[in-house]
C-alpha cells in the first residue's frame, strides 16, 4: 500500500500530546508491482511524470497554509485551530497536447534507464529460496495523464516575515525571463506579482519587505539585499 496523503501534525513536547492539523496530497511518481517465477523476482515500476502534490508552509504568526495543487487554492489552519479555505487564485492554465505529454515521458526515460543500468544485480531471499532480482519500468499511458500543467512544483512556496506567501506558479504569461512570484496574503489574495531578473534566485527574507537574493557569475555566487519598495 502506497499512501497518497500525509498528515501535518502539531506536538506539545511538555504534555507529549500530538494532534493532526490537516492533511496534504503527496506525490506518487511511481507505483511498484512484484512478479515472481521460479528463477527471478521482477520489480516493475510505473512512472507518472506529472505526479502532483500539495505544498505547505508555516507563516510568521504560526498560521499553516496548504496550497492545493489541484486547483491553486489555499487551505488555512489559524493559530487558534480554525480551519478555513480561500477561493481559487488566478492561474495561467496551460492545456497540454499529447506531443507535450510524450516529451515529458521521453525526457525522463534516459535518466531512469541510466539508474536501472547502474543498479547492481542482486539475489534476494524468498520463501522458495534465493532468487535473482530484476528491475523493469514503464510509464503511465498518455491518456491517463492530466490535460493541464500542474500549478506548482516542489519547493515553489516560501513564507516571508510579514505574513505573506511567495509562490512560483509553473506557468505565467507575464514572466519575463526570470522567476515570477505570486505574493499572497492571509486572505488568499494575490497582492502583487514580483518579477525577478534572469539569473537571480530568492534566498530568504527580512522584515518590512526585505528580500535576499543570490546572483551567480561564473563560479562565484553573491548574496544581495533588496526591498520591494
């Protein structure tokens, strides 16, 4: 059994009490099946190059925010335990053609083949005695893949020190070369979109709208401080 969700829990180390705040969808990039014959045990992995997962963060006031990857809305757990949801946020939904889905599969294939080729041949114990282990892989059929690009990717969410969320959507018609962030307040509203120049990456935050970015030139990386206004 492979779970498709995970719990976000809160623990009190003094009382040893643990409670579940909410749950979130986790990615299942592959499914495994096992087939055994008289000589080998075959492990087959079926990969999904478009597996989706929710993302979560804790804001500076201890509010928990979970971005739902299915429709780009946020579920919140406030510090007092109140649970609420805010409406779906604007997103540039991009419909994928079968050719684009096939490209995602073809992009993954060489890396998976390389990893399997590097995997050592092993003999594993079974109730019927030692058997040779073999590894196989395949992909989810194209017609089973989502028709639209996922809104978010792993690591696309960062909370700042002023109670806002910075989110990098996977698609945006307004992006101009660098990363474009949706800055979202606790009401689930996109207050502004912040365009980063190409080559800059968000590293962290300071209070009062201060951001720290990294810039790479050759083999050197520089940390820079900037303000939104």
